[in-house]
C-alpha cells in the first residue's frame, strides 16, 4: 500500500512538472497575451484536458519552419529570374503601399500584362477548369483542400488519367484532413493511371495528429505554366448541385499570363513538402507574351511564415480605402487587428459592407461569428445575410480599383493556422466587375437592422459569447 502511495505521489509530481513546463513554453512563446492567459488557465484548472488540447491544438509552429527557407528559395529561383527579365513599367500611387507590403512580407512578385476572368457559377467554373486541362501539353498541377469521391471528383480523376496517358505530367496535392473521406481505391486508380500525388500532413488516423490544426486550405490549378486558377472552390458536387444548405455560391478566377508563375512557385514548394522532390526547371516558368493589362500579385500565408501576410494585406487594403470596401466571406471571426481596421474604416465614412452566410456549414462557427456583428453595425458597417443558399466566396473589392480573390476566410484559422493563397488584382475594369457581382449577391441577401439585432433573446446572445471564446481554434 505504501508503494502505491509513493507511486501516486510520483505520478502527481511528474504530471505537475509537465504542466509547469508547458505553461513555461506558452509564456515564453510571446503569443497574443489573451491567448497565452487562456492556455495557462486551461492548463492550471483542467490539467489533463489542457495537456491533451495543447498537444493536438495548441502548439505554435510559426517559429518552427515547416518548409525550410532554403528549400523555398531554391524552388522559387526561376520565378525570380523571370521577374528580373521584365521590369514593372508603372504602379499607381494608390497601390504602391500594398504592392510593397506584399513584396516585403511575402516576397510576392507583382506581374503586369495579365488577363483575369471571374467565375461565380460552379458548373461554369468546373467546365472551364476541365476544358483547360484538356488542352494541356506539358504538365498539370492541382492542389485542393477537399477532393470528394463524387461526380465532380471522378470526372477530374478520369480526365487526369486520360491526360497522363497522353504523356502530360500530372501532380496533385490534397489535404489529408480535408480529403480524409477519399477512398484508397480512388487514389489507387490515379496511381495506376500514372498520376503523381501527395497528401499534405498525412494522418494515418484522422483527427489524431499534433498538426491537425495546420491544414493546407489552398485551391490552385496550373496548366503548362501559362494558365492558372485560384479561388474558394473545392472539388465537390455541392458547388454544382448544392446540399442541405441550398446552392453554394463561390468565386474562382482564371489567370492568363506571367502571374501564373506566382501560383506555380507556390505549388512547387508544397509539392516538395509532400514528395521531398525539388522541381526547379525553368520549363515550368515559360515566358508568356502580354495577355492583358492587369497587374496581379499572388501572396501566400502559412503558420510558419515570418509574417501573417494575408492578414496584414487585408488590414492595409481596408484601412487605405477611400470610398468603399465590400467584403464577402462565409466565416467572420476576425482577429483584433482586422476588426479594428474594419471599424476604423466605417467610422471614417467609408462605405463598408460585410456579406456573410445566414446559415453556416459548421453551426458552432456560425454561432461564434454572430457575436461580432453587433459591434460591426455599431461602427456603421452594413451587414448582410446571404439567403439564397450558402456563400463560400472569399473576396474583397474596394474603390473600383482593387480586388482580391482566394482561399482565405476572415477568421483566425485562415490567418494564423492554415496554408492559404490570395491573388490581388490591381485593375479598374476587374474591380468594377467584382463590385457588380457583389451588388447582385446583395439582391439575394437581407440587411441586418441594428435595432432588431439588439432584440435577440438573451440566451442566444449568451451562446454566441461563449462560442466566441473558442474563435481562435474554430
């Protein structure tokens, strides 16, 4: 009995030391003070659950380079060389600040003379992607967070196998968690068909990994290094047929021109991560003749990048807008810096509008998002609920001269925990097109009235406040 008592004390002391060590790590990482305090409280008052939560959800990889800078520099060498061969003729004064920011915080090259098309209908978007894949002669690079084993997914699979049989090199990256339902038979067919693929942060057992929070949320398609796609769509039938939430409304852009090199270098860095293979040949960065007149800059962010690049870019874009800022996002759980930028813009007289989904595909996330809407409206932001299904689009357009489209949601997860990508298009014609799309979406939306929003049941407000506490990990 005495030995058992000693063993009990020993285990208690060891566990207490482990908790103390984790608390020390949390404090010395110099995170946001509120997050640090939250983790310390959880670890002290719920030590067993706290250790488990921290092990799976709390570790900070920003200072631990998941993909080494040396590897990134080696892979992006030809993108930089191509850029050096043609200088930017001019950048409008009102865009120089943002262009410089993205160049300095994310090494994002600004490419001019591109053509950009936008697609807001899922069926048209997939038809365009598949049509361009059909035309491929040299290579096809594809990266998606979710690939479903459904009609659209199998249509893509069959097409890739067909192109592989024609001698086209196919490389595919998918996220291990996002595509965890993807069957081995689906992947085996790709392998047998000569398609190379890799899973980002492969997890043998779904949802049990220390890196479960760090997902590759990017959506990229590149054909022969001259045509590229980026946006919010995944490979799934719901973008065409809808689901229990109704029709899914998303945004995809097609880029023709040298700006595709920005997508290419991102893909090849991610390909190196999943395959450990370097692809550095200049043939993947063909020099393309001027296709249009649009200046395009593509930037990425990741949990191990030096800066929260896309978050900083959004704050800069919003804070420098003069007339209007129209935001479209399925999830709205903004970090304090973005929240302040939006409120300051609205209080300064800028027409700020936020369009988000009335119903979320993740109920708890939707509940937390609603807790932010009151202070948005208090600051003068016009808030709208999209009611014609589910809006999955992630866009911002401002002042009829700049727009951004990509994979980044306006939430902590996208800004801090996931691998994301957005293209910034500096062009009046494109921005006007995006504004008109936004205005059309407003026709299928309902504006929230502050007076009515205040009258919600106290229990509902309480649930939203509780959910908000978990915003950083939703």
